[in-house]
């Protein structure tokens, strides 16, 4: 997916295949399982996580979550694309 190609992490401009797969699964099917798997992924060289990127474009998105509880909200596909594009702009 082209939007994922713009992501990087603290180790460099290319994400590992496993990380890319988790992001692709999230974008294809945003649900509790895929969001739980992908929310901590670092998507920028400055260390922005997927969760932080979503919070930047959705001010109502949860800022915290209990480990025992499911996510009270899952970002939709459009929000996820917007978040990645916002976080990686100017890369």
C-alpha cells in the first residue's frame, strides 16, 4: 500500500515486512484485533506511533486505555489514512 510506503521508524526508512503486514491488516479491517496489534507501531523517524498519529487527527480519540478493557473506539479507515498521511507529511 502506497500510504505505508511513506512510513519509517527509528531504524530507518523501511519498515520490516511483519510491521507492514500489521499495518496493512489494520487498514483493510479496522477492528479491535488489528488496532490492538498496530496501535504501538512507530511510523515516523521521530518516533510517532500509530496511536499518536490517530490522536493528532481525531481530537476525540481515547488518550488512555485500561489493559483489561477493549478499546472504547476504533479508528475508521479514513481516519487511519489521514493519520498516516499527516504523520508522514514532509518526510
